[in-house]
């Protein structure tokens, strides 16, 4: 808290509940309430623990009530959400605070949804003049069912709206552009002054996402009654209303006379039973400017808009899934990647301890080979090698962890764990040797030297999940068991698979193995009992 007059930027000033007078600076987000965790704590029983929040949106500040028990008031009016202007008085319980925008703050361009205010408990409750059940799609009657002119006109109107909508909107998929085009269609077909699209958030609330004014220089608030929005959302019906309109600051009863009576319409954006949002239009030109026919036109626009929003949402989902599938396919078997994308299996966003079987396969004498062959030949050889190894790993539904120079690391375990993961890893290791033999046959036929690969396999506990920075991370496993596999790989000769005793024991019967002397691996005080894996019968 600062003494009055000390601050110059965006701030709140006034008398607080404890009787103190002072100023408080506003940050990008300033929470107000009784709980100590709030940015500005108000010790007042009339104030909720989390009462309201003031957010900086671009160059303006907006206050949002957080469903407080006793409400948030601006200039004597109870609000849900409101863009603040310099000099506004905010009342929270027994505290009276004045908002100061600071130098240069509070002016300039606003965001798409700026200038929309949802009002709770307005002085004049809206009068519902007409209600129309919202149809999710236009149904046209067969020609032999058209027995009167009114029916024909209704179907023609549906067709006209659909044609005009698709002519202007087309197959638009960008959400911002789509919302703008929907509002322009509404303006073209209706004599509205303002139009707003509210979209449903994940928690079910309606948030303004786009606003359009017929008068370009009109900076007044578009006022929407919370009662109207709730009526539309709950009944899933289009409504025609009329109510007394206050000015954008709701500061005096004289403004009711100045603004007059507004006609307004609100319709739900419904598709396949899902409420995507609400489309709202109003006009202040004359009383009862909208008719029930206009309401049906807006309902028709909303029906087409809901389908367009669903298609855009579906397109974005498909695009995200395609990106996720492409990313996951780099290190997961296709079946596993598909299970993750479809939501059947969840990747570990936070690393956790799990049992894994780990393979390291490394080319022997790679440095000498690199000196003897051209860089292009080395790159071609590595690509052939890595492709063959990846095919073996994915065949047994392992995770291609990474390529490390001339080495491949693979794991069996999360995101999909199989009861025979240890056996799968050993089968994969043996098949890797077969694939290398085939690769060498081709190399020798082309007059090139055969490559030799040593493979190490170990099973144990490791931390598995996404590991790295927020910008660059990978799904991997780390821990002593992973290090042991790497050490076994380092001790394996070309064409040899060395597996730890625990892996052989977990793999079960069917593998022909022979024990090797206890291996002393780097980083371990005790030797590691190991076996040479020869075949699977």
C-alpha cells in the first residue's frame, strides 16, 4: 500500500475496509479478496475469499467478478465483467476504490471482444416478446408436400439464408476470420446495430469472442443481459427481447432516457445437441425494430454458423491429431501412436518411476569407417541402419527413444506396457542382428565393408516421461537401469547380444543363452551377471 499521490501508473485509490486511505498499483493480473493469497487482500467479512480480478487486456483493464457472494459494483451497478475507464468507482464490501488508468493507459485499439459488457440484475428486466425453438439444420419438404404458399416461402427463406451464408463464409476454418464473417452475414440480412458472438468455454460459461458495430466510430459498450444469455443457454431457444438501455458506464438513471428502448435477439449456436455459443444482435434505432420474422432469420444464420463452428473445430482437431501423430510416430510404434492420439493411452507428461527394458545397439569401429568413406556414404549407411533398427523396434511395439550418433536406444514400457516386454526386447535384439546381416550382404555385394553392431539389453526401474525444457523435450527413460544397458552394449562384441540376468529371467523360456563371466561395468561397484543371447527357439 502506498500513500495517496505516490503512484502514477495504473492503480486503485480510495478508502479500504480497515479505514486506511491509500493507493495500490495494478499489474497484468490483480486479484482482490479476503484470502491472503490475493494480490490485494481486503480484510472484510462482506468480501469473498476470491472476490474479483482485474486483468490487463492489451491497453485496457477489465474487472471480472468471481461469483462473489455479495457482488462487485462499478459506479453503483452490479457487474459480471466490465472494461474499466478512468475514474470508475469500484465497491467491494465496505471498500470504495477508484480506478486510475495512468498515463496513456485506457485508450487505443481494443481486442475483438472488448466493449462487450454482461450485466447482472439490470434495473429493467428484459421483456421476452417472442421465442422460437432452434432447429439445428434446415429441413426442406419434398415438392409434393408443399401445399401452401407460406410453406414455400419458409423453405425459400431457409435456402436463401444458407446460400448467403456459404457465399460469404465458404469453407473458412480460421476461428477469428470465421466469427467475423458470421457477424457480417448477420449484418447483411438484418438491420442490426451491434452483433456479438459468445462461445462456450470448457467450464460452460459464455465468453464474448467477436463483436461488430455498424457504426465504425461507435465506441460505446454493447450491453448484454445475463438473464437473456441464461434463458437462451438453458432453453436452447431463440428469443426476441426489448429492454431499457443504460449508457456504457451505467452511471445514472438519466442515461435510460438518453438511450431509449433497445430491441435485441439472441439465438443458440447448436449442432448435434452441443451448445457452441450464442449469437446476439441489437438495435437502438427504434422501438420493436425486430420482428419474429427477423428472429427466424437470425435462427437460420445461427443454424449454419453452428455447423461452420463445428467443422472448424473438427478441422483443428484433425490438424492437431495429425501433428501429434506425426510427432509420436517418430518414437512410437504406429499402433501405440494411434492409441495415444485417440486418447486410449496417456503419455506421461511428468516423469514417473516404471519398469522398462532397454536396448542399446551401437556400430563398432564407426570412427575408422568414417575416415575411410565419404560423408555422403556414411550418411546413407546410417540412414539404412537406423531404418532397419526402427522397423525391428516397432515390430515388437517398442519405443524408439533416440539416435545417438551411430547408436540406437529403444525402450519397452510406458506408454504401453506389455507383460512380456523383456521377451520382446530380446526378440527385437536378435532380429536386429538378422537385419544387420541382410544389410551387410547388400554392402558386400556393392564392394563395401560389412558393419558390426554390439547390443546390450537390461531391465529395471527408470524415470519415464517427457524430459527437457519447455521448448525442447523428448519422451525418454533415465536411470541406473538405462546406464547398465548402455554399459552392456559397450562390452558386447560385434554381432553379440549381451543381456542382464534380470532381463533373461523376466523373458522366460524359449531363449538359448550362455552365461558370461560377471561383467564389471563402469559406475557400478558390483559386477553385473550377464548372458549372451544366441537365439529364440
